């Protein structure tokens, strides 16, 4: 998984749109958009604030190593998060309701 993919996946898992992520990390939306492109490189000035906002380890976000969030061990979760990040908000809510129903519980991320 590339850096831009890890960044987009973590944002999707946190339910953050680019504008929300940029604001919370103290960067411009354009800067964040640049980081989500192939071969993107993040400047270190804001790297750790992005990790804090996303609640992921720096080693995972930068290189994909070490404990991230639960993503590294389950590629299907990462793929689903990426798919969901491309959906409209109402579509994500419908999918979430279906997933909760299938799991037989009302689970929420903290």
C-alpha cells in the first residue's frame, strides 16, 4: 500500500473529508490533495500533526511498517475504506447500516 493510499484509507476510517482533514492538521486543502496523488511526498513540518489527527503511527503512515490501525492485517478493511471514501455521505450511511445489520450489532468507531 502506497503512502497516498494509506493516507486516504486512514482518512476514510476516521470519516474525514479532505477539507476537514486539512483544517484539523493545519494545512491547506490543496496541500492535502497533493499528498493523495501517486508518488506524493509529505513535508515533515505537518507530518506528525497528520498522524495525530488520523490516530495512526508515523512509521505506518510513512512506510507502511509497524502497527498502524487495524489495516495492515486485513486488506479487505483497507479496500472497503477506500471504496467508501469514494461514496457520497448518504451511500456510506446505507452501507454502514447494512454492515451493522450483518454483524448483528450496533458497532461504532471511537
